[in-house]
């Protein structure tokens, strides 16, 4: 049950950069959500964040006690990918709602187990696809749906950053690397823009020897869809910062740069070109984490299923696993035909001002 102010009470599981730099400041922008606990394996971090936000600190070893405490309604899970199931599944089984960072897990089997737990328990599970509540992304989708570029034919995206070789994401193989970490964005975008699921996957990868990463530095992927549609994207841990997409239709083009980012000064604006004329469409800088949290809390309070639910997360994981197989075998991977009736909708848009971010407590930045 929510607190006496009608707010959903969240525990933050994982005190890394994304929690401290985005989720925790964002919650304070909402009126329907509040934090009551922080769970981390670092006692000093737990103490400092507990004092900063006036919330109860817990170690990972006390997680079961937290779930049984009656002090929370939901958890936000932002641990490394391979630990997502460890914290999401027990919460769902305890009837606690889960807002789960993407990618959904460190394997497809774990993702399917999490989704099964949500279905069995009746607790709400939402994947933290923050762009589903972001106005610029929703405006791109609306323009495509309205036929402003004709029939969408192909999609391209480029997404890169220089990740420190010592960062855990760069040293733990494929499932911590650039495809699950960054590739989830173009995969999720094109699935929603095309309103379809891919039917085959091809991928190639490369490594920069002197970088010494424990995963591929750069991966390029081609997704095939029905009706002659295609998508291609490249993600990299060893490139200068780039973040853009194109959707090319039979009668026009949409270009967005940035396309997947968030934070100070980052708005998802786009250019729509049709008939030789280009129109700039701008949107406000918003707190994307406040937006997704407010939307999820609304779903809990109104007892309705969130849109980016476990099925949405699993569908992305199916593609990610197929990319892994394509890299291992060097062969295209066919996918079973699938259909998802529900897609992003404008009812998800939330418009909050960007929160101030306090100093970090023992947390490395995403680029190390």
C-alpha cells in the first residue's frame, strides 16, 4: 500500500552511478513516489546515501528482511545485469513491484524467469525504458504512425563511448558489453518504430588489441523484418561519443542526434525531411528518470499493467541472445515470428524538470 500521502515507497537496489546520478535525484521531482530504503554492498555508501535522503540503509545480506518489512511497495533494481534476477525475482514473489533497469538480465533464461515470477505473483514489473516516457521519442513515434515519412523502410543508429578498460562492463564478457548495455536502445527503438519484431539477425564484432577489454569493443548488427524492412546499428566502447538515429521512409526521413541520452542539456529533438523540405522539431529537456518512475507509480496506484513490462524486456533479450549466437557462429540467426500487440503510447509521456545531481558517493561514472 502507498504511504499516507498516496506515494509509492521505493527501495533503491544498487548504489552505483545510475542510481545516484539519475534515479535517486529524479524521484524527488515526482508527487506519487518516495524513497524509503537503499540497498548496497558498500556500508559507507549505504550510510552516506541513507543520511542524504533520510532513508534506511540495508546491505545485500539484509534484502529478505527489507522485503518482509512492510516499509516498501516497490524496488528499483540497478545492480550489474548478471545480478538482476537475484533481486527482482524475490521481490516479485513477495508481492513487491519491480522497476528493473535494462537490459532485463544477464541471460535470456534469467529474463524469462523474472517475467514468469511477475505473472505468477500479480506484482507489477516494468523495465526502465526511460525513453518511453520522454516527449521527443514519443513525438518521433507519433510522426511515423501519422505517415509523415510514408512507410518506414530502414533504420540506422550509431552509439559509442570510450569506456575505461577497468570498468566492470568492459571486463565481463558479452553480457556486460556494448550490445546489452547500449544496443538495447536501438533494438528497442526500432521494434517500436516499426511496430514489429525482427525475423533474423546478423552481427560482426571487432577488438582494439591495445585496449585490453574483456569483450568486443565494437559490434555492428543488421536486423531483418517482414515487408522488406531492415535495421542496422553499431555500438562501441572504444569510440568518441556519438548518439544518433535515422528512420528512412518511402517519402521522408527522421534524424535525431542525440537519440538515446539524458541529462543536462540533452533533449531528444529531431529533423523531419519530406519533399526536400526539412523541419526542426524541438522538445524540452526533461528528467527522464522522474518520468518513468511517475508513470510506473501511476500504474501501481491505478492497478494497471505498465507498457514496457516483462514481455517487452524479454523481446529485447531474445534479439540480444541472437546477436550473441551470430557472433559465436559467424552465421545469420533466424528468429521465430513474434507479435506484440502493445507498444509505446503518448499516455506515458511525463514532463518533469531536470533534478540537481549531488556529489557521488564511491561511484564511478559510466565511462570509468
